[in-house]
């Protein structure tokens, strides 16, 4: 009643706030923590209460649909990458389920005064597993916790575990969020291949919450072949071990599961009809057209395939996710101004450009120039380079040969460069040809004027 009358400014609650009998007088801001636990209908319910409601969702691992809405420009995105002080990355092991591995992991943690989570997400068999582990490691004290236990009993077990009355808590994914016990620094996840990628990341985050090095063991049954998706999930969680890797995990989850339905309730799933890349381009273009209020001209694609080493070395940028992002930004550059801004950012963040990155810059500059004069491809094949098309451009083959050597052949549709017969390297020859095309086009415009 106080909420409905507007006497309360800030309300903190669970899903209970979504019930029909809860009414708000002037709802203006909704902050959703652990966003991955809410469905689309839940999140849209608040918007239906009032038209101009701002929604801020917070999560370490956004669901594919939410992440894609942000990457597409439909939603704003802010990433906090700074981890808490004195935290070390959790060492992650993906291994077949073996009693020897489990026993050694438990005993090692107990020996340094720590405690262990063993996650088994089957309530029906969790008691059997706890009995097996008690027989396997008789030196340890075990307790069981799962969501079907009476609330008072569950609370009693958790509090006893916090008071160090037990060494190992055999539990379901009930500990996935909201549990912070710094003394627990080893987690063993049984049947890890059956859990989702964000679930695995959240569970791994239950350990390593102090200065102690933490360990995560992801066990799978090697008697049965893993599905491609399960294998991809386990590989992703093992690779993303640095602190603050939630965004990287979410991107990988988006790649594995797909973006879902932007206008519907599905929060994951591939777009089978058109393919993910084409869907990405179409959606991004539609968003931009809505923002600008006019149709967007489709940019011309320029294909460049030349024998040069154009990469971003790991020694220059060690973060794989950042390197992938930089490759994508290089590919999206459309103007020399955008290229200059990116180069300034690289120098500011990572230092002077090494030769392979300088070649990336040269390629991007070449692509912008080629696009500006209607060139769609610059391809090297078996020692020859083909520049296409050059329709309507009057090039002086004799002048080009005097500059570059006898390996220049001009036809009405292309320029062919034979590397072995050039007086300069292929790269410089391509730049010279583009200079000649620009000059010829400018002369043509002047004469037409």
C-alpha cells in the first residue's frame, strides 16, 4: 500500500514485485540484478506499468539476447573489467571424472585449511554421491544442501558450513549466486557438460573470493561422447580464466547458442533462415536507419588478398577478446578519419605499432582508397596481382610501365601486375596504380566539367 501511494522511494525485492497486486505510483527506474535469472516477460512487465521506465540490468554473464541487443546498438552497454584487489584467477581444470582426482583435490584444500564445494545437480542422487565421497575421503566432514530441503534445515546446514563444522558441501546449483564464503577455494563440478556456460562461470565464481588461489575442477563422463555444444562450453570456460572474463564468456555463449529473437521471448537460438552474420548486418543496418530517419546506403565491400603479414601479435595485445574486437574494428573502417582515431587509440593503449600492425593500418588505408574509386578486389594469385574493376578509367599503360617496369598490363576491366617483372615490390606497385586511377578519374571529371 505504501508503494502504491508513493510513500516509498526505493523498493528492494525479489520476483514478488512482479505480482499483479503490487502497484507503483510513479515507477521511473528498474534495476535488475542477476539479469540471467529473469525471463523476457518478467523484464517487460515493468515497462508495461509505465511508458518511460528506465531499465538497468546487471550481470556478470548477460544472456545472448541481451548482449546482442547491446552489441547491435538497441541497448546501451557498460562493462566493468576491474576486479577486486588481491584476487587471483581461478585455475580451471576440465578432466574426466576420476575418484583419484576428486580425493586429491579435496585433501589438498583441507590441508591448507580451506573448504570445498562439490556440485551435483541431481537431487535424487545427491545423497548417494555424498555417501560415495564420504567413503572415498573418510578424513573429511560432509554436508548436503539443495533447494528441496526445508528452509530452516537448509539454513542450518549453510550456517554450520560457514562456522567450519563441515569441510565439504555437496550441493546443487543452489550456490550459483548469492553465496560468499571466502574460506571455500576449491569447487568440483560433477557432470559439468550438462550445465550451461554462464552457469559454469557463475559456479566457478563461488571460489577465489579472497587472496587465496582457488581451483575449479570440471568433471565429465568420458564413457559417452560429448556433443559439439558441450565440448565448446567446456573449452570456453577453461580458456576464459582471467579475472573479469564474464563479458568474454557471454560473447562465447552468444556464438554457441545464438542471439535468440529480438522481438520475441526467446533469449537464445540461431536464426536458421538467413544465418547469423547476415542477420547481424540486417539488424545493425535497420537500427542505424531508425536512428538517422533515412535509408542507409549499403557500403561497398572491398576484398584485398596480398602476400603481407598483417596481424595483431599476442606480444602487442595479450587479451584474445580485445584482439578479436580490434580485427573487427579494422574491418569496419570506412574513412581515413576513423583509421586515424583507431591508430591513436592503439598507440595510447599498447604503445608504438609493431610492423605487423602497421601493415594492418596500411591494408585498412588501401581498402578505404580502393572503395573511394570503385575498386572491389585486389587479389594476388600465383605471383600476379589483379586490380578490378577499372571500367571507364583511362589508364596510360606506357606511363605505368615506365614507373613500375614491364610487368603492368592494363585491360578495359582490370590491371594485372606480374610480380617477377616489376621494378618495385608488389605493395608499392598497387599503391602506384591506385594513384594513377585517382589521377585519371580526376582528369576525367575536369574534362567533363
